[in-house]
C-alpha cells in the first residue's frame, strides 16, 4: 500500500531502492506519527472536518495502534511503504471511510517532519539527562581527588603541575558547553511544522496553534515553506550538538587510554572493565574507552555528512531528505550508549597517588619556582633566564609544591560554581 497509489504499478526494483531501510527506521518513529495523528484528528474535529463520533472512533483506533507500538507488536510489512501507509491502512481496516479521512489537510512531508521533531526533542532530553549524570560523576571524582597531583602536558611534553581534581572537573565543565549546542538544537526542533502539508499549506481552515499546543511545541514554524526547509536543518543542528558531546567524550577516552598505559600509569580500572589478549597473558586493554573514542569520532563526522547531503538542495521537498534518518537515528543510539558506558565505568577508576615521586616530573615545577623569584622582586624575564640556567646546569631543585589559589586553578577548583552553571542550563 502506498498513500500516493493511483492504480499504476511501480517496478519492484524501484520500490526496493526508493524505500531502502525506511521500514526499519520508521519503527522507531511510528509512535510519534501516531501522537501527531491524534492531535491532527482532534484539530480536524474542532474545525468541522470530522464529526465528534468519527473523532472518538479515530482516537480509540489510534490509541490501540500506539499501544501495539509500545508493546513491540507493531510491524511494517514489505507490502507497506512506510509507517504512514501502515497506520492509515489499519485505520481504514478498522473504521472504513472514517479511516480514510485522517489524511485530510496533511502530507507525508509534514507527517515525517513532526514525527522527527517530536522524536528529536525526546532524544535530546534523554541525552541532557545522561550528560548531567556524567557531569555529576566527574565533579564527585574531582572533589574526591582534588589533592592528588599529576603532570600537565603541552605538546605531550611534561609541562606544569595539574591535579586529578583539575582534570576531572575540566571535562565536567566542558560538558556544559556541549549542552549549549544541544539546547540550541532543542529550540530549533521545538517549533510545530504540522499543517505545512507538502510545504505550501492547505486551503482548509486548519488550526496549527491547536496541534502545536497539544503536541507540546513552544511555538509554530509559521511559514509553511520554512517549515519544509526545516527538514535536514533540524537534524543537522542535532548532529552539531551530538558532535560537540562526542568531541568531549573522545578526548576524555583518549586521556584514559594514555593514563592507563604502563608508560604513564596514572590510573587503572578493575579487571572486569578491561579485556585481554589472545596471545599475551599480561594484557589488560582499555577496549571500552577505545571504542568510545572510535564511536565518538564517527559521530563527529555527522554534521559534515548531513551538510553534504543537504548542499545545493533548493526549497521544497526532495527525496534526498529521507536519507537523514539513515545517519541520525543510529548515531543517537551510539552516543547514548557511549554516555551510558562512561557513567558505568568512571566511578570505578583507581587514581594513583604517588605519581610525582618519579624524578622525571620534577621540572614541571619550574614555573612555580620562577614565580617565587618574581614575588621577591626579580623581573619576570630575568627570573625566567635564571631558572633556565639552573635547569641547563642540572642544578634546579624542585619545590615539589604549587600554590595555585586563583579561581579555576587546582587549588581553587570552583566546583560549586561549575555546578551552578550546569543548573542554570538544565
């Protein structure tokens, strides 16, 4: 069954190519299509295009379909093109002519728009919750380990003293920046596109404010052409937010892989969070974090993938837009899985507390020694040269202490201020 069927048979090969894997992806979106259909039917009733009796019958039938989706018994067989055609078929099968009226004043174009935006809103809300959980774990780890020093690096060379408190809370605060992108995507998705039909509106006196309110949108995408042009833009905005989170998770995972290696040996995890080698009995590999790094690097490519897909498309609907689902839906699940595994794993990290006893880290206190000379009245450039000469001659004695007290330094982490920033965002 096709909603556009006019009695002419399409070549089976064309059907397979144009439908692609839409049926599988639409199983994820079907519930949102049903919810939008409920709002649409209520609106049609309010303007007299459905009787109250017809609307009640549609409500009962749509709720039954929604229940089957929640139970996992809803299917989209090969004889149907997509979720829209299967849902309409079920309504017609149950209600006859009443079921045929559900498509009045709408198109598959605005159906998929509203289903995708409702889905994206819910998914981004879930991601915000997961990010906030990871954020709290990182802040707790920062508080617990704030006194434990570790080397800071620039150019992968030992640079200056850092601390685990500074390291953990750096990633926590970075997640706040990532959520700003997610919030922007949410604002773009939170505009009701239903009623734009095929992209040029309808001659029926529909009430788009009513459907928007019923579906929980904060505003309308008023211009019907702009609503259609939102297809792809909403997905790309979402991808940008996802890529920002993925960048933070990838960098964190890379740090963990480095710090777990014997050459660094800063942290470790219990054996049940690592994997072994088929040939080397001693190996404890950080596969979890390597996979998070790899998956998140792939997610960072998503905005560019969507950009290329959307490039040079004129206004109006084009079948290319169907392919946005192929990219976005699996990536959302991958990102949520990465957040979940980090939230599970990070609380079990074991921090090594005697790292700085190794003499190769003594030079990371040169700046602190230099600053002490400046406080004694020696000009900075002269103090710099004086310390550099001591290092060159092998006479530098590390103070093994770092008095950092300004906001955001390892002696003043401002963890509550960082938490307040997140609270203002969430």
